[in-house]
C-alpha cells in the first residue's frame, strides 16, 4: 500500500457507503422520476438525495486526492469522473437538474456502486492485515 492514511481512506469509503444506503432507502418508494417532482414529498426526496449525491461526489474527489490518484483507477467499472461531475452540476446548476437522471442514478447506479464500495473496502482492509 502506498503513502496514505488507510484508516482515513476506509473511513471515507464507509461515509460514501452510508450516503448510498440513505439514497437507496429514500428512493425505495419512488416508482418513476415524476414522483420526485409532482408534490412536496417528492421534491423533498429529490432535495435529500441530491444532497447525498453532492456528499458522495465531494468525498470521491477527496479520496482521489488523499490517495494520490491510486485507488479509483483500480476500479474502472465505475464512472468516477461522472460521479464527481454530477456533484458539480447539482452544486452549481441545481435549477437545471434533470430529475430523470437523478432518478436513474439513484435507482440503478447507486445500488451497484454500494456493492463496489464493499469490494474496495475489503480489498484495502485485506492489503493492510
């Protein structure tokens, strides 16, 4: 393992995983993207998951920085740059946010990403034993 604080890396990965779990839980009852925009309850869910997506994107940026770009590159099956870019779009262009894309990411990509996080955490923990 390289010159970075593996305990901090694992902590960040667990924080990202926690955000994924919150997103999965919050969109569980959402059937279509329009459920996110047709009433106050849906809009609150959109706001809530958007905040978690921002947290995930920011954490990924930090993770890449503190690991000297060594971890993310080992897992090309996930589109890291798109996750970081989504954070930027939500943060800087919230009113242009496409709820259909947010819905798709939350329902289809976040569960797969959560599983990948388990693998990354296990890989890092196994290298440090």
